[in-house]
C-alpha cells in the first residue's frame, strides 16, 4: 500500500482502516471517524447530504496528508470522505495516522480532521423534517 | 467563460454553472468575479465567506482569469 | 451494547471497533491502537509478551473508562488489551471513545491510553534476538 | 500469607507466589512487606517503583495486611 490513501467514496467501510494503516515501524495508530449525529442544536436530523468539487478536494486532501507525513514523520496516513446521502450513525469521514510513537499519531490525526474541515471543498446539507440547511454557509 | 457552482452557490444561482458569454462582461480577475456575482445575486454577500478556485486551487483576489481556466465559486466549506 | 467495554483478550480484532463505538448521539469516534513496533531504540524486536494481574487490571481499566465517560460525557468507550505473545505489527491494545463532538473523543482517547499505561497492572517483556527485557522495570 | 508475583517480580523471586508461613515473619503492613522482600531480594531495590495491591486495589504503605487478603507485588507496569 502507498504511504498516503486519499479517497472520496460513496460509502465508507470502517472495518479495514487499521489494516490499511498497519506498519512494522509503527507503535501507534490513531483514527478519527466522523458520523451523522441524530440531533444538532436540539433539532432532529433526518439525514445529511454531502457534495464535493472532487478534483480540487482530492488535491487539498493530498496537501493535508503530505504536510502531516512530513511534520510528524508518519509511516502511513488515510483521508477518506464519503459523499451523497448519509443517515444517522453512518460514517462520513475517516482520517488516520500511523507512527512510531503515540504523540505523533494523535497530533497528526487531529490536524487531519481540523484542516480538512477548514480547506477541503466539501459541502454538507442538513436535512430536517421541514427544512434543509447548508452547514456553516451563514454566520 | 464558465464558472462552476457548488453547495449553496448552486442554490443561489439555480444552476450548476455560470456562463459569461458577452466579452465585455467577462471578469478579468478573482476580485472582479466576486464583485459581479455579488451584484447580480446579493445572497452571496450574506455568506460567511466566499472563495474562488482557479484550476482547482484557491486563488487570491488579484489572480487574473483566463477563459481557458477552470474557475469555481467556493462557498463556506463544511466537510467532515 | 453496554456503554463501557472493558476486556482482556488473547487476540485483538480491530475490524469491529467502530461498529462497537457507533451511537446515534455521536458525531465523532476516536480510536487508538497500539501495535508491536519492529525496532525499539535501534534494536530489532522479535516479539513482545504481555502478562497481567487480570482481576485488578479489569478493575483499573473500568475506573479509567468510568472517569472518562463522566469527564467527557462519552456515549461509548472501549478499553481492550491483549495478553500473551505478540509479533511485529500485531495490535496489543485498543482504546476508543464516542462522543457528540470531536474535542471530547480526542481528549478522552488520549486520556484512556495515557492512564492505562500508568496504572493498569499489565507487564510487557521485549524479546530481542539475544535477550529479554521487562519494559520500564529499571530506571 | 500468600503474595502474588507478576512480571519482573516473578523473575526475581523465581516463583509466582511468596509464602509467609512462620507467624513471627508475616508482614503486618504494606510497608513491612516491601521492606521484607527488599531485604531478602535486593533486586527489588533497583526497580523504578514498587507497589503493593491489597484485594486488587493499590494500597498505601500504611495499609494493614490480613492473611485472608489477596496481596500482590506490583512492579512497574508497562501495558499499552
């Protein structure tokens, strides 16, 4: 497997992620999975819909992964985001880092998800019973 | 010149692309594009932020636009 | 599933951990897996052997999990440690936390592994080509 | 009185349990137990730390020991 896995997929399978990040030089693997939460600010979410500018999103995800590999000397890194309609409890994003020691993989994993949320052109629409909202669009 | 639209930008315009066909109305820079769309669609002025990508990279306001560039409006992102 | 999963096992299966931590009230799941690294301080490790005082280890792991659930309002938490002989790349410990927002699950996950390493009566012996070392036993 | 041994403690003593059979030599507190084993097995004095568990809980030095307690020597832990 390549050192970096960067993907936009229709459906995320969380069962293989630790195998994908496994490495003989790693003592620690940290993975974050973002999932659809039933309530947001007290309102019941029916589903989320994700849309992307795929070509640019892959580029931005690759930059984040490369920066993390360099900064924390990671052995492997994964950034995988799902698009389309997602129901409650479904995984929508997986980021993970594999490194010699645990400090590095924890810090890198946090960096991956925080930076993804800031820069990667993916948009999330929350579908409630009676309305839809593009998240973060308005102040 | 074509401009790709995503997320709420697509909803505001009601299309997935903007077309600039008359040569005297084609924006020559990122800042001019932003100004033109905000004048035509005031809803853009209410967004948290508004970015433009040129050839699938974020572009500063002073970046010039060419009609062969791939140009996209990037409303506030919300992945993850 | 119970809110807390506390286990000492012979072999760790990482493929189910995100399913185990899945919860409709959670927007984030953070998991750390500790694995056997091939080299430690430049020397090649053949394998690790873990031994435990099981009754006490389960009690201590349960305290750590309960403290984390309370402090970070976790929806679910897992602490699972393997014992016996482990070869390079094999998982030896899995800790994970599931929470409404990502700050909580990251902080809790870090707390789980850091505290486990400080208080849970489990002992690790590193087997090199020509010697064995009880880790941390001597200054 | 039986004392369970784990990890390097088991290696130092060469057994998985210590037996205190003569009534005049049974330690009456955690601190006395620590002192007795360190005198008999000086290797314990070289460890990073040495703890004792009574009924599967960490016990301070002043905790008294009863022969019905489950007592264990806890050398420096290294899980994870």
